[in-house]
């Protein structure tokens, strides 16, 4: 089984390794599907055997699946990546074999290589062999690192540029420090010229102040990047959660939001800061490398060779000294999963009246997992510091050895030897940083580009592209969706238009709205865009808003409730939306924001004000599709007409499902068709 290199996709929930493994295989074949869509599809049966669930739903993506039991003979026959389940609830992707060994893409830790002995742990485990059928075709949106990085840096571009400039200034200050050291050793010290000491000391002090200042500025900007990213991501999650219907909120596992926040915080801070330092590291390599070469080309070759030799030693020693064995990784992974699952289930166990024995068992597992997690953290810290130590020792030894030979040969001065030691250290640090970034780049590109998928937040750029269209392409289409007994509807919803249905019972409208939103299943088909030439796809729910006259409030100011989610949303747009629904004056008068109106005198009324507030929050960032189901009838006619006009101007496709609503000029009625075999 020859290795087939698959993309890396990070795991958010410990219980979702099956979904991530399937996404990895689909992405390997060029089919990029959001994890949320895979999760939704696989959760429809929920049988006791997750492997059988995977096989049962493979046809949804035009795949042929078969259950296998891993054996060496079977592995020799396979030509495509396999999804294996080494332990109950745990899935990995076996890529295949090359000259180094067997490669496994583990959603928890990324790609790792197994020896033939380690492969024995996978022999006999169940798995799924997938093949593409004749109807399979690549598709979806491939993750884009530049676009995702651009979106991630919104609100932090100034700090990013400041961090890069401060780091570059620090490089120049270090270079000046090496020059002053050479000047002191070769000129001032041998000649003992008193007149040169004061300006020299002044220059040394100035360079020292600059180095300290640039270091502090770089640290402040790096801290600002991390804080700004964390705050913006948290606000994005809050926005998404507050807009979730009750059905989706109740279906989320406990601790899901905390897991997603932790995941994306780590991706953001570990990604943006190294990228901010990358320009200065490149300048360091060019500047210090050139300086070492100018001192002596032959000495430079020796120093560069020593740096490369140190990196080579680290690479050779890493699997033996600095990497946990496969058994240790599996143990720690299992205990970490137990810890997260236990924390998520702890409240449920207590509330459901579970026996104290089960609770004590969970707490015992948690204690063991904490110990193992702490141990793994200490090992990782030791490995990182040890690798840096070996690199630096090799660089300094090379500079001292070859520089000393240059001094003996008369081609290098004592001052140049002293400067060479400093320059070699700076050069080695920059090379190690760039190589570390390049080694992590494949995983970085995939993981950073899927930040939106992890957070389940709409892609604002694609959203704006849809709104810029001329309206000829349908935004949402549906075919043969049952509306009432004996009746069905089919329609194409165009951008910037209003569609509606008449004389439909309230229960049927609610059912239809949830069907179009993707919250329920049933006959008929729903498509994003035109149905012609397309296969049925999952609904992009963040771009579709179902308005039912409800809005969740949480403590805080108006800006925290409405404006903090996206730094690009101006306050003028927020107040315009509030004025459009008739709440602007009341909210301006509330000094403490919505918290005051929710609890104090003249508070917001659930019956009359919640529909208006829901319309306002939707107007602030209009989605691609608006489904008005019972909300327009709860606000004054002038408010509903004004809001619909705003949606049309923003390019949203609006479908109105209201029992008592007078169509506005230009609205298109969706005809109903009698269905044979049903009551009319």
C-alpha cells in the first residue's frame, strides 16, 4: 500500500475523530465539505456501531464503503487511504507506506510515522475501505490560506505590522552591536585612544537602549495580537451561539463552545505571531549571513555547515529523544479524551441521578488524565529547550572553531572572531525559526484555513460576492417541498427579491420554514443556488436566517450585544437598523444598554419588542436568505415594509411565510401545486 499523502484537519471535539477522518479522505480526493455538514449527516442514525454508521452514509457523498479487518495481506491490496478505528470512538486515517514506514493521519496530533512493530497495534482493528463511484466529483471550496489569514488579521493588521517592524529594528540593533564589538576589540582596545571612549560608550548605550526598546515594543505588539484575536474570536462565537435556534443549541454536546474557543485561540496565536516575525527572520538570515561571509568566505562555509549539522543532529535525535513513543501517545490521547468527555458529562451524571460509584470512577479517570497531561507538557518543554540548546551549541562551536582557524591563518581578527560568535547565534536563531515555520506550514495552511469551519461562522467575503451578483442566479432553490395536505411548492429565490405564499396554516408555515432552514428532514429537495445541473447539497445554515419573532438578550451594553461581533460593522449601521424597527430612541435612553431594558422599568416586552430586536440584529449583517416566519405580523406594518426594503437593498433573498400579511409591491407569489395521492 503506497503512501497517499492526505491533508491535515484539526480535531475540535474528542468524539468527532470519525467525522474528521472522513473529511480528510474526501479532501484527499478533492471534495471539500464542512465538518458541520458531515457531522449532521452521520448523526441521523446514531446506531451503536459508529463504523456501520460511516458505511451506511458513505453513499451520500457518492462513495462505496466496505467494512474491513486490518491485516498485512489486506494492506498490500489497498490503493486508497483507509479509515481505521483503533479504539471505540477513535478513528484515524492510514495513508500507506513509504521508505520511512507506515504513515497515519491522526486528527488529534496530525501525521505521524509508525514502524513495522508499531503497526502491529493496528492489526485486527476494524476499519472502512472507501472507493469513489461513477457519480463522485470533486467540489466544495478548498481552504485558502491568504483569504483566511486576511480575515483572521482583521482588527490586528496594525499590531501585525508593528510587531514585524519592531522585530526588524531589533535585528538592525543586534547587527550594530556586533559592529561595535568588532570596533572595540580591533581598534579601541589595542590602540588605547582616550578620545574615542566617550563616543564609543555613548553608542553602546544608545544601541542597548534601542535593543531593549525594540524588544519591549515587539512583546507588546505580540501580546496585543493575541488579545485582539482572542477577543474577536470569542465575540464571533457569542454571536453565532445567540443566533442558534433552540433545536441546535440543545443538540450541542456540553463543553463544545469552550473546546472550539480553545482550539481557535491556539491556532490564531501560534500562527499569527510566527508569521509576524517571519520578515525579520528573513532579514536576519540575509544580513547576518552576508556579514559572516564578508568576514571570511571560508569561515562562513564552516559556520553555515555547523548550523546545518546541528539541525541535522536534532532531526536524527528527535524521534529517539524528543518524541513520545506511540504507546505513550495513545495513552495520553486516551486519557485526554476521557478528561474532556468526563468534564462534559460530569454535570449530566449528577443531574441525572447517576450512582456515586460512576461519579467516583469519572473523577478517578480525570485525576489520572491530569497527571499524564502534566507529564506530557513537561516532556514537550524539555524537548523544545533541548533542541534549541543543541542548535546553539553547534552554531557557537562552528563559529569558534572555524573563526579560531581564521585567526591562526591571519584572515580573521580578534574583533571579528568576537563578532562572529554573536552573528552566528543570531543567524542560527533565525534559520531555526524559519525552518520551524516551514515544517509546520502544511498543517498550518489547512488548519488556519478552516478556522471558519471550526467556529461555524459565515464567510463574509463569499457573502459579499453573492450580494454583488445581478440577481440572475438563484440564491436558494427548492423542489416539491410539501406545504399542506395535498399541496407542494417549488421555487427559485433570487437575490434582492421578495417571495411569499398565501392561505397556508400557521403549523404548515413553521414546518416549511424549518425545512428550508435545514432544521428538519422531509420529502423534496433544497439547493444552494439553482437546482439545474447540481446535486443536492447541505444547506449553508449561517447564510440562512429563520426569523420567528424571538431574540436572546444577554447582559451588557448595546454595543456588546450588537456591535462587538465584527469590527467592520460601523455603529451608524447598527443605530440605523434599530431606528428602522422603532427601538432606536428607547435604546439611546438606556444608559446601561439592553441589560437595563431587560430588567428595569420600561423593559423590553417579549411579545412586542423581541420581534423588532430580532429584525434589527438581522439587518445589521443581512444574510443571503431571510425566511420571515411569523415575525412580520408582530410588528407594525410600516416597520415590516421598511425592513423588507432594507433587505432587498442589501441583496438578500426574502421569503415571507406569514398568515396575515399584505404583500408589498414587487413581491412574487409562489404557486402551490396539487400532489397526486394526497388530500387537496
